[in-house]
């Protein structure tokens, strides 16, 4: 099982947003094996980093994001991405949701 991080930032801010997302994932979900990202992706309907992350998934892998909204800008797109992840035998996890659960 590999933990694959996907990071998305709306603007190129010298990597600060992506670094914060990567830190949140590593702190909450554990060591990251591979990282994919899309920087300056605001408004894009295609995200090559996300496509690469999904293609790299193997059975038992986990695609990790900081928040669920990193996977899609609409419910329909989010569901499509989740379907692709499940078809590969992988799962997804969001660091922000894990933090909330651990606080209860």
C-alpha cells in the first residue's frame, strides 16, 4: 500500500499552499510515498497532476488530499474521480476529515 498525495493550488505562491497541504497530509495520514500536484489550476477542468495520481494507483493504495474539494469542483466531478479511484481498487482520504474525527 502506498500513500499518494495530491495537492492543488489556485495560484503559484512559491509553493506555500502546496507545502501546507503536504504537511497536513503527512502529519495526519503518515509518510507520503509519491506526490502529484496542479499549481495555478484555478478554473481548469483538466488537472494533469490529478490524472497522473489516479493512473498511478494500485490495489490497496490511498490517494490523500488535504480537503475533499481538492478532488473536484462539483459534486459530479468529485463522484467521477471517486469512481475512478475505486475502480482501481484504491481508496481516498482527506487529512482535514481525519483531524476532525480524531478530535471527537
